[in-house]
C-alpha cells in the first residue's frame, strides 16, 4: 500500500449545502481563557457538536475519515478548524510511520491543559494506532475518552455519547465480516468530482516491516454489486473520477464466491459501463497479484487510467526475502515488462524502503540498479523505522545506522528526481486531457489538474471559472521534477 509520509491537513469543511450551521458560529467572541464561544443566534452549533478532526496516513485512512465525516454530519456534528473551538477532538491515526505516530502523541499531550479546563471535551484516538496500542493509550493519556480501531468507526456518535456519560470507552473489534458496511451516495473528498471507494479491507500478506495486518485484520472483499451501486450513486452526485482502494487492491475477490475466481478486473469491467464516469484508478497493487487478466483489463477498458502504483520495496532478493514480500526482483521485472507491453503510455510509480534490517551496501546498490533500469515515473522513498507489533521488530535487528539510511534515502531521491524530470520533459509540446481539480495552492492565478498518468499539471486560470471537475485539453509547455506546466488550448 502507499503510505503518505506527511501529515494530512485537517479535512476541508463540509460541502456548501451542509455548511449552513458549520463552525465557528458567525458571532463568535473570545471568552476570558481565550476560547471561542459562539453566541446563541442563528447558525449556532453547541460546542459539544463541534468536531476538530485531523487525519494522518494513507489513502485508506482518508477514506475512513470521509466515512466518519459522513456519519458525524448525519448526527448533527459540524467541523471546526480550531481545536480550541471544538467539543470533540478526533485524530485518525497512522501506525506505519513512527514520525506520524509521535506527532499524534505529542498533540495528545498538548491537549491535557485544555481538557482540564473543559472536562466535557471528548478526545478520540481512531484508526491504526488505536488498533495497535489499544487500551494502553488510556494509560499513557488518561484524558483520552475514545480509543476506536479501524473496524468500529461507524459507531463514533455512540462512542462520543458514551465517553461523555460513562467515561473512557474502547471499540477495537476487527470482525469486518459482521461490521455494518457504509455505502456513500456522495463523496466528501478529495474533491466533489473525485472519490475514493474501498473495494476491500485488511491484508492477508505478512510483510515483516508492516503493522497493517495487525491493525486492519484479514482481507475482506466487498461484493462487486455493492461496489458498483456505490459508484453509480457517486457518479449521480457529480463524481467523474473514482479511485478504488485496497491495501493490496489487486488481490481483490478472495473468498467472494465459491468455485469461481473473481478478480479486480471484474469490478473494472462493470465500472467501465457506468455512463458519466470518466476515469477509474486503483491503488495499491502488490506485484504478486498482478495477473495477465488484470493487465488486459487495464489495457482494454477506456476509462481505466494508465497509471499503476506497484511498490517494489527493494531491488535485492535477499532483502525482499527478509521483508517476506513473496516475489523476486525478476518476477517484478516481468510484471513491469508485461504491463508496459500491453498498456500504452503506462506511468509506473513505486515505494522503496531504504535501510531495512541488515541491508548491506551491495544490497542497496541492487535497488539503485533496479531504479535506473525500470525508470519509475515516481517513487516514494522511506527510511526504515522499526514498528512495534511487526515481525521485523520481534525477529530482526534494526542495525543500519541512521546516517546511512539518510544517505541512501538522498541517493534514491536524487536519482528519482532526475528520472522524473526526464520523463516529464518528454511530454513537453504535447496536448493532454486533464481533469481540473481546482486552484493551485501556491498561486491563485493558476489551476491544477491531473492527466490520466496521474501527473499534476498547473496552468493559468481562476477558481471562479467553474472548471473544476471538467476534462479539458492543455498543451504542456514546461516540466519540473514534480509538475508539468501548461496552457489551455481550445477543446
Ligand atoms: S503487509 Fe505488506 S502487502 Fe499488506 S499492507 Fe503491509 S506492506 Fe502492504
């Protein structure tokens, strides 16, 4: 799966038609201890219904956060960007990176004085860290009111109410087979025109560095019909691009039907028929499950984008064995070859971990060699950090010095930056169809969008032109290592 190395910003406010009573209330004033107090006039939302929500980690966490957002909105909660203004503070956590987890822990520590002043405030730790550390979170942070794992977040309104009346409450069941599923009819992100849809939860793999099988349990795939119905409803609400999510999305279908093989390609075929849906993506794929049938579907279905995120993790067979990745470098090469042969214009992204237990310089050089040879369009490079609860933490020594990890990280980042720039430059002069996402965060006189290869394109335009969600042609005029720059051309 793809892990985002950086802290996600707080969720954007709810869609316009749900903002009528959004926080902070219009006539807010500062009370003596500096907290925001809403005046009791129109649009007033009591503090107990105001939620501050921060999300860390991978796309799956963001999707879970969307579902939590929907559940809370339905129960009358509204979101505020200010912790001080909230009656409920929630963190949807990531246990994969030590850094992300430590940030949440330090935020929890910093909330202690506020909780002392406001005993009615409910603080919730949700998601992977909650699942991993369980009730131990209450011991370390006694002011936390909710510890809610990855299988129970749909119970959030009930848990908030119980934490208020009964005190600390934990919800850590991971039995997804019996967890009520939540099918959305509208998307809360990443934009009104783009939606993530989960096709499965959990992971049956046992990569030694990864805490996900412990925090998200065994694989459970959703029936094809349920996914198609959710996607249809999302398209009816204005969504034009759907990204299917799963920890190992291409192993989708296991145990779904006795005596019949169902794979992700079946979902893709069904979604490709939905009128109004323009683009389909899926992340994250495992090299072992990249079948010819799935590659053929990618190649043959016009709505499936030419983008594949296929984490290799290391270019050394010995390291892959220690990671228990269940494929060899040669198998990975063959998969890439078949994908590139069949899917024209394929953009390939990967994840790499440097400094995994026992990684020698020679083993690292094999990764350098593979990256030079494959020439990925993008690579997310991570320094290995030991995670409690993983097999590697229990059985293998985290023995590569930090400075060596940092140096190897830099080597790969430089390599990838050079390759990405070269690949992006090849697109200069061409015209690309891009899906407009909205204004550029860095320059409001420009808009951003993505091409089918998932590359970001920045071009002149204003937010009030109403182009977001449209597919438009853009001529590429320039390339950096991260983005393409373009100009609009007549459709
Ligand atoms: S165990 Fe391996 S395949 Fe499963 S989520 Fe973790 S890294 Fe991905």
